[in-house]
């Protein structure tokens, strides 16, 4: 098990390296001067040159790429020359010096995601720290709705195979898988947050915490979580219900299920004690993939509902060409996607010990 996890982690690091590389070169071909973006309307030629030299923007693209990897890496090479961008600056990040050779040092630190071009030099890690928890809460709420309702609907669909219940569940599941999240978000916001607002008490937009009427303190608004979590959970709910139905039907036709029924066990006990656990493997895989995807797929849903999460922050960064925020946010989401997949592989093995560790 330990060797398997280490192998998965090693290949995941290679994947993450590839993602970071694509992100860097993709966003750095966008038009615009980063130095001018950072200075805003106060720029002049002298200030622009100072900023370019300070952040390495005057270097060739391949050198900037090395600097970016150096910033992201937990073990980094630094120059003790204050005129060099790679200088170990405590204003950027703090760390522990592991080794020093002449003018260079090897340091242990947290990954540095740089600072926002637009948000007054605020660290990207702080921006992500402020918004990512809201996205995680939204994703957990959405996947919880999808898991609970998806498994229940899948079981009912399998038990009442080829009935009106089965056809109805499959029909709505197909619609749920077909409709894009941003379209569902617009419809739900309009219907439940505008047309039926007096009945539902829900708003068309809003975040988890909102300023009070005096603008002095933030209040918890759990009702703002309802619509975006339902919209975000529709597609995984549809997939989970279909997978649960098909896998349960397959398991119920196995010989050991017939043996359990021959012993006089009720249908409820057969499903609970024998069929359900062995039907969950593909469902768990789908849940893992969808949960990680929800972190990225929440972009449009958060923007439409005004949910203050990392998805909304990415959209704002795209509009303002705030490259560090875009690159940092996508990198963090990719890292979480990889970690979630590793954890799911472990859960998958625990659920079915017959799976061999390759």
C-alpha cells in the first residue's frame, strides 16, 4: 500500500509539473505588459523598468519560467544578490536555509504564488485563502446532495426496473446530464430567486457571508447556499443515479445474491448487506472525479449567483488580466484534483480488496 501511494504521488507530481508548464506558457502569451498592469495609471518608463527588473519581467520567457518554478517549488534556489530576482526576500516569503554555497543558497519554504497585479499587491495565496473555503463548502454541499439523492434514486430505479418510476428517473437524469450548469444557474436564479422569491425567500445572487445593512460586519447567509449547490449538484446527481442503477442491476444478478435470497433474507437486507457495497466502486470513482471537477466547474455558477469563491475570482482575474491570480488559482485547483484522486484510489481499494495494487 505504501509503495503504491508513493508511486501515485510521484506520477501526480509529474502531472502537476505538466499542468504548471502549460498554465505558465498559456497565460504568458496573452497580450499586455505585466509591469503596466501592476502600476496601473501611475506608470512611467522609469517605474516600469524598475518593476520589470524586480520581478524578472525583463528576462527571456524561459528564464521567467525557471523563476516561476523556483517560486512554486518548496525547495528553491536563491541568490544572495539583492539585484537578482531570485534573491531570498522575506517580504515575498519566509523559509529555512538548508544549504549555502558562495552566492547561492538552497531554502525550504511554502510555494509562493506571487502577488496580484490588480489588488494592490496582495498575495495570491491570501486571495485564494479568502475564496477557496467558500468554493469547497459549495462543492461539498453540491456533491452531498448528488450522493444522497443519486444513490437513493439509483436504488429505486433498479428495484422498479422498467416501471414508470424507472423511466421517470432515467428521463430526468438524461436532462440533468445534458443541460450545462450555467444555463441551469440562470433558470434557477430567475425562477426561484425572482419569480417565486416571495414563496421561497431566496435571492438571485449572494454569498455565504454578506455585509449587514450598516456595512460594518459580515452575517452568515446559509440560504444563499441552496440554489448554487442544487445547480452544481444536478449533473453529478444524474450520473450517480445512472451508475448506481446499472451497477446494482448487475450485482443483483450475481450468484451470491441468489444464494442470500435463497437463505430467506429480505430484499432490504440483501441490498444493504450484500449488493450495495459491491455496487459502490464505480460510484465512488464518479464521486471523486465530480468533486474535483466541481471545484473547477463552479466558475460559472459562482459568477452567476455572485458566490464569493475561487471560481468568481478566476472570472474577475480573466476580465482584468490578473495573471498571477489566474495561474495560482488554476494551479491550486489542479493540485487538489490530484490529491482527491489519490485519496479516492485508496478508498476504492478499501471498498474492494480484490483490486490488485499495480
